[in-house]
């Protein structure tokens, strides 16, 4: 495990829990936090011991958005957008899903492991965008959400203008973006922004149960392929998606996990998938 200053990590039973760890600032987003999260998630994607990733926040917040001190530092910097684009270029040419989903959070879609956001408290601005790039989201019923951008003189950044309408529909997306109003976890669930809202004391037990199921009871290879299929499908015709699935299914029949999945069912035991 790497040494981090603004996140915590814990690996247990195949579940890697990453905790945003600036509780005194409601885990406000900083460049350091961003770099540490990306490093940890990319490493987890290559780590065979990790089957599922949970991201949550320390204390009473998930992520209250960008640290305002950092925002003040970039006031008047008219080259900020160009610098961000240059930084992406310097990382090298993206491949696979990161080529489709270029930008700050494309690596979340490219990670072959399922990523679950456990939103335990305030979730705003860039913290909300990060959560939307997770594969699944669960929230405390009283967690507060806001896009925040319009009330800061900003715009829909980092792909949320593309992603949010696909999750909640155009009318709801424009409402949340234009007004920057605060809404809670139960409404987030009604909108389809999160999979489910739960009482605060039930949030982490529910998420951990799901993560353990994903780590033990399903093929990590199947999950990785299906995650890629769904994300790529937004840029494919039905015929292209079907053709890709036909090839992937034929490949699946040759794998250890397919044989193990059938054997464990016939033998009425838990599977021992290897991800290959």
C-alpha cells in the first residue's frame, strides 16, 4: 500500500475501500487528493487481489466540492483550461475507454474493477462529478447534493454536461445545473442519480455487503468485460454492440471462470473465480 496524505486505503476480502480524508474541510477536493485517488484506483485496476473498489468520505461529508482556497488561487488565470488540456496531452495518448472518455475522470470508466461511491454526506461540484463516474452510487438519505457551478460563475465541467442527462434525463439535468439547488439523498434516488438511498447507519453495511458479493460471487473477468461493453455502447450502433458481444461470448467459453462458474453451480458450492 502506498503512503497517502489525503486519502486512506484499506484492502479486506478483495474489497479496497478508499476514504477521502480531509474531514475538517468536508473532504474538499484538492490537486493532491485528485492525484492520490487516481494513483490508487489505477493501481487497484492492475492488482489481482482487488475485486471491488469503494470510495467514501471521512467524517460527516463525502466531498464538498473544490477547496475554495484552490479556486481563489486560479481566479483570473485565463489559461487554466489550456493548462488542463496540455496536462492531458503530456500524460500520453489515451487508449481504450480512456480514448473515448478523455478528461479528468476517464480512468474510472477504464478501470476493470467495479467502483462504488458510498455518499455519506455533502456531495457537491467536482465531488459530485467524481461520484457520477463511479459504476454504482449509494447515498445516505440525508446526504446533501448540489452541482454548485452556476452559483460560482462556472459551467458544467469535466463531462457532467454529457453524463448527467444520461442518468436523470435532460429536464432534470438542466434543473440541477441551472439552479444549483440543494437536494438530498432520497431525491437523488428518485431521480436515478444514485442506485438507492438508505438511513445513514445502514449505508456502509449495505455497500460492504454488495462489494463482498462482487468480490466473491461473480467473475471479475465478466464484470470487466461487461463494464467495457456498456461504456462503449454509447458510441456504437446496436449492430456494432451485438457483434462485439458475440466475439466476447465466444471468448468467454474458453476461460477458467466459465468452467468454474458452471462447476460451482453443478456442485452447489461458492465459486473460486480467478478472473481469467
